[in-house]
C-alpha cells in the first residue's frame, strides 16, 4: 500500500507512478461504479508530510443517473496503523453554485478544511467533495440533501481506492451546508453505502428546517444572498417557477449572485 514502508516500498512507488500515468492519459483508473476514480491529479501546496490529489470520481445524480464529481483527497505519508487508516469526509460550507466556485479550485483549498492539520496528524485520510455541479457539468443542487449525501459517501469510496484501503472505516464532519450534507450522508449510509463502516458524525451549524432558516435569515444581507442562491438553484434543478417568488426587477441581481462565489 502507498502508505506503508519497508519491503513493499518499491511496489508502492510503481503503483503511484502508474496511477499518475493513467491520469495523464485521461483514462479511467478504476472499475465503473459509485465512488470509483475517473482521474487524479497531484496537487501542489499540500500540508507537509502528505500527498494530495484533485480527483474526479463517479457518483449518482438525483435521477439515479451516473454522474462525475470532483474533490480533494489528502493522504498522510505515515505507516498505516493496524486495520488501515480511517477516512474523514469533510463537507464544506457554501462556496457558490457554478464551476469556478468548486472548493478544490480555490487558492485556499487546504485552509478551508477545518481541522485538517489535526486530522492528518492523527493519520486520517481526508476526502473533501466539491458536491455535484461544482467543477463538473450541470447546475449544483444547492441544499439538496440526497445529492450532497451521495457525493460525500462516494468521496469516501474514492479516497479508500486511492489510499488502497480494503476496509473502509470513516467519519463525517461538516459545517453549515456541509453539516446538512453530513447529516444526509449519515442517514443514507446504511442503504446507499453499506460497504462504509461509519464510526461517527460531527456537524457545526448544520442547515436544517430550511423554510424557517431561510425566512428568518432573509432580512440580513447574508440571508438574502443565500436565499437568492437557493431559489436560483432550485429553479434550474427542479424547474420551480422562480417568477412566483422573485420580483422581475430583482432577477438581474439574483442572476449575478448565482454566478459568483462567496469568496468574491
């Protein structure tokens, strides 16, 4: 395995080289199926003592169709503990709705993962999904739990494939939209991903009771922004008639908010 040292180091080197060669030719790395890796590209600026990749992996869309999702996988270069390395799936808070807002494309991509240094120091492999529609084709289904949950669970499978884990012991950790995603992933795990041995879930300020949340936050500038993004996403994903709830004079502003990122 790539994380182990000793007699198997030469084999590990060949495996890593082969994986990188597969990415450079654009070919699929693993067998098809949710969580299988389509491509992986080494990322610069990874925390010391780690290797990181921007990955493209398979997942399942809202109509149960196969889709591809991007994200980051960060692996500590340490001897693996007995039973293999645990995997921590980080679900990020809101970044935006369009491709350029994909967290894995941000210049702050490693700093955005709360607690990353502690997780890596403890030997965790970290998977950080971008969610569907961020960095990949289609509109991001913002605050749509089924979409987010599947992407989170499949990021764990992709990380396990890259770190060559045969037993998938994992935990979920998310903030805001990511808390929403982690809770849905936890609920869905027994049926959608029974191969994952889910050990625990931690969330901070998860988005729950969306109608009340959006209504109570609407008077604030941040609340208006998130409400506009939510309505725009749902109009495109579900065909919901946005003109019934947004004044036509406000649509240019809604469109502008939906086509920018929270960072900017």
